[in-house]
């Protein structure tokens, strides 16, 4: 008698187990609207920033002179833009958005002018925000020192230190009182 009572329970359990398999084999109901497309794969990117129309190592330029920051983007993806922020002594002084142009060989570039009338160290930071076609990436330039070129006898400060550094790199030496009469005290040393 036990087997006749267990038989309906066993058949019910088997029917419950077979139900998901039957539902999975059935064709899905037609949907209306736009078809769902899988998301596009974002291209990973690299960005390099280089100051142009500058001199020295470390980089410097006269205050009031326009310099150019060149950005190289790999890979190039059409219709992309980059936000470039300029910082002088850690303070944001200018922000510009620029389109990336194709240069061939899978790379893109942009050129952006910058002018600083004040002396100080300037750094450019570029950000490409993620789009459906390209992932987000950032870059930072080397520091660029803008210096005043009209230093006078007895001058001191940032511009004088940068000029002294550049002159030392050219193997010029100075006496201890060179800040009082810099033009008269500099002498070329043997290399």
C-alpha cells in the first residue's frame, strides 16, 4: 500500500522537474520595439603630452611667450575630444577642450596654445572621458618653468634660480656675489 500512495507524489515531482525543460525548449514570444545590440568594445587609449617651442632641461620659456602643448593619442578613434587643464604653481589657470585629429598609422593628435604672463611652473593635464567607442584615460606633462627675462642687478627669486640652473648646465660659474652683478660675474669654465 505504501507504493500506491507514493506513486502520485513521485509523478508530481517528475512533472515539476520536466516543466523547466519544456519551457526552455519553447520558442520565445516575438518582441516589439528596437532590437537589443550588445555593447561595443571600448578601445583602450594612451595619451602623451609634450610642450613645444620651449628650451632647456628642465623645460623653460620666457613669460609672455606662447607655447604649444601637443597631445598624441593612440589609438585614434573618430569624434573624440580631450579636456586639457593648465596649472601654475598648483592652481588651475586655464581649461580648454580640443578635438583629436587623425594623423595616420592609427594615431591621433591635437595642438593647443598656452600663454602665461606670470612666472612659475606650469603643468598640463589632459583627460579623455569614456565614450561608447573609447575608454577613459589621462596624461600629465613635464613641468614647464615660465621665467621673466628682464632680471636686473640684485634680482632674486624663481626666474633667477631657473636662469642660474640653465647657465650652470652650460658650464658657466659665478662668484658668491653674482646676484648683485650677474652679467659681470658669469664666466665660462672649461668643460
